[in-house]
């Protein structure tokens, strides 16, 4: 190509064309955002509350989902590098490390809760009674997680496209089937298991514990900031990004609310499992319509989507932590080493050991649903630290660097950040209160478990890394062999 004779101006035009940023339509970005956020996994948690789940999803969407989406768009359009760069520029590098650490650490509890859902779904293919068996759940979590580590450590590039297939196979198709069957079920005159009258639009107030169920929905909406990096690919970010986020929010709400309602129509709240609720609803609907043979098919769809989600997430947060640590020296060299495929295998294995210990909680605590809720709450608590730092950084950057180029500026940024900060802080505090369905369970035990998980994962471990940090831990400028990935 270099030896071809072409007019001098042609390469210039080609270079301009090549350098032009790719463009996305605001609808495409909305669908990408929906794929990264929406899931059926949380549906049983809200189905317990019947019609009130509409309110319980809408409130966090307004006070958390929207502020997160808008603020992360401004930050991403002005500073590349994700949450570490945003917080490091706006607050400090140690707090930037805390943010990226929490983004990684939340997955330590996220994987056990995700795989507990997978375990209960698999049970409906083998023996539904296993869905409430803690030992079975713990074994499945450990086997699937370590299999995922092995697959991810091989550097399989094909994993990159799994998330979009996961949205279609494991969310959109089964979610649509669930809702359609539910509507037909009600249309044939069958009574709903949960009351559907206007008097049940708001959740029944049972004190502060009633607010706890909202906290779990904050995690359901996490991930909006991931696609904010694409804001510069829009033709007119100032106009198109808000439209994209409002469309994504509408789609996410539909995917969350309608399946949750469908589950509440057919499975009574007192019999609903927080891990197996989706399959309970499918089994009930399929049995009613005489197509029970479809239950295993639905289970396989949900399983494949969840496993795809785990594999696409497994190496992502740890890779971000690795890159920051190699340049700034936040982690010891042992955790920074790469295997021959260029994958941070030592981080994944270390994370796997902790995940396996956590999985034993399912074997030691009799009620699988209770363990699932506790782990989901700890996951939310740790991730909320990221958002608290992000909102604070956004406000400070607007004051300290008002003229820094931004592709998108949030109208009334201060108000939006304050709403996001207050809602995140309220969720963090409320997360220490046991939910109303825990009944006579020990409040102190619940607070100790949740608080201990938050303190150790969210603060003590990153503080220890910062305190023990040495100049020799910086390996970004190491030799090519080590950087490329020596033996681990």
C-alpha cells in the first residue's frame, strides 16, 4: 500500500475520515445501556410486594438511576479512564483507588448471589427441592465460579459478545414469555396471588425495615456509568444523551416491573423464593397451560444468560484494578502478574478463594433466601461507596475545572449530585436495617454481617494496600516479558 502512487491530498482525506469519531444513535446507546443493567434475577425480590413493586422501582430510578446516568456522562465526556480517573482528578488518587477497588470488591459478593440464582434455576431441571438446599447451592457456586476462572484465564476473546446474547436469550425472551403467560392467566379469570387494587400501590409500612427493600434496587440499577464512555460517539450529546437515558430508563423499568408483577400474580408471597422465584413462576404457568415440558427449557435460557453475564464480568473489574495498580503500585507484584494469555490470573484465583469461603455461607445458614439477601445487600453497600465518591468528584471538578472541555454538561449539576449523594447515603444507612420479611431473625447478627462485610471489603483491605504500598510495586515500566505476562 505504501508504494502506490496517489495524490498527496488523498491520504490526508483518508486520515481525516479515519480519525473521525464513530457515531452511535441515541437509540442504540439506550439499548446498550439496557443490556448492561436489566436482568430478571431481582424480580422475585420485588414480586414479594406485588403491585407496590412499581413504586419500589420508580423511586430509586428517579433519585439514583437518573443522577448516575447524567453525572457519569459528563465525567466520561471530559475525562477518560473511568471512575479512577474521575475521582483521582476531582478528589485524590487514594480515593480514586478506593473507588476502583470497591468497583472490583463488590463482585466478590456479587458472584455468590448471581450463582445462587443459577443454582436454584439448575435445580428446576434436576430436582426443584434442591433449590432450598444450602449445601447444594454452595457446591454449585464453587464449581461454576472456578470453571469461570479457568475459562477467563484462557483469554477467550469470544466472551466479549456474550452480554448482548445474554440480554436476548436470558432476559428479553423469557421475560416476555413470563409477562404474556401472566396476562393470559389473568385474562382467563384466574385471581392474582397478590392484590392488584389501587390501595396496594404503596408498600405496607412496617417501620424503618420497610425501606430496606428499596436498597436492593440500587444495585439493580448499577452499571449505568459503564456506557457513559460512549457519550462522545453521539452526534449531539447535549440533546441525544438525555433522550437515550430516558429511553433506557423506561426499558429497564419495563423489564424489571412487568416480570415481577407476573411472578406475583401466580406465586403467593409467603411461598416465593428470592433465588428460585422466576422458576417457580414458570413452573406454575407452564403447569397451568399444560406445557410443563417447557420448564427445563426456560431454566436453560436463564442459566446460559447468567453464566454469560458472569464470564463477561469476571475479568472486567479486575482488569481495571490491575491497570491502575501497575501504573501506581497499589497492589503487590504477585497480584499484578499476568499468565501467558495476558490475563490477571492471580487476582482471579485470590478472588476465587474468598468467593469460595463466602459460598460456604449458603451451606451454614439454613435459609438460602436470607443468605441471598444479605450478600446482595453487602454488594450494594460496597458499590454505593463508588457512587458517593463519583458524585462528590463531579461537583468538585465543576468548581475547580469549569473550563475543562466536556462533551456533555448536566443541567443543574449541583442539584443532581446532591440528590444522588443523599439517596446513596440514605441507601447505605438503611442497608443496615434487616428487611421486614426477616421476622424474628437477630438484628445484631444482621448488622454485624453486613457491617463487617462493608468494613473489611470497602475500607480495611484498600487501606492496608495503601498503607503497605512500596515504590517497587509499580510495574508498568517493567520489562516486556513481565508486562506481557510471565508465569504466575
